[in-house]
C-alpha cells in the first residue's frame, strides 16, 4: 500500500467513530503537525464517491485547522462491516508507556528543552512532565542506619494485681502520661 495525497474535502469522518480527543491534546497535535509537517498517514476507504476515515480523524481535524488542502492517506479496501471492525480496533490497539522508559525519554529530551516547552509539545501537562523527570532521577544515597543505642526499646514486665495498683498510684502522683511518669521514676532512682 502506498501513500496517496487526497484533498481534505473528500475525506469524511466515519459516523461510528467513538474516539474523542480532548481539546488541549488536539491543540498539541495541531502545533506538532504545524511545526514538523509530519504525521502518520490517514487510513481511509472509498465510500460514496469520496473517502471515509477509518483512522486519523484527529489528524484530519488538525490539518483542517492548519488550513491544509490535502492529506497523506492510505486507501484500504473494506466493506461496511470490515470498516466498523477497523474503526473499533485501530483507535484501541495500542501499547502503553512503561513509566521508567517514558521518564528516561523525557530526561533525554529535557537536555535540550525545558519542562515547560516539553509540556507544550507532548501530551503530558507540566505537572506530569515534572513527575516523570523525577522518576528518572537517581535515587538518594542511602543513609547509615541509626545507632541501636539511640533506638527505642519496648519494655514489658508482669505484676501481681496489688503491685499494679501500687505502681498506678505512684505514677499518678508523678503526673503526665504513664510513660512520662515511669521515666521520671527511673530518673529519680538513678540519682
């Protein structure tokens, strides 16, 4: 299949197209095509003395917004049922970015473009660009673990009911939480 140049006036959207692009992403697509002039060919089929779009509805909108007269297209043979199947799959069969690989790609781009410009060129918003750039950052160097002598230690002991009552009365007289009162008691005894 070879690419053909067809007039935009002969390209008609398929009425069953369910793929919708948010306005901010369409704006980025318009800027990209306007700046580079490059885009994947539009996939169409012959239909009613014109062409029906099977894949590339948003690229056609972008080209129209740019005032272009023609589009690079690939013409596929498809009857009505095949057209519906293609329409249902072409816009849905796609991979997903691995976040770490996407972060690495953005970090490479960030060597030549600041995050603000990248957010204007790429689908991601500025906050997403910054998050992805931080994903690819080297992790902080691990710190040394704290000294065990500085770590709190749980203390458990068992008392008879009479001993517990006596301890509770003593701690109540010292005031504060049970832990604070116990520490005051230990401090008084250690002097």
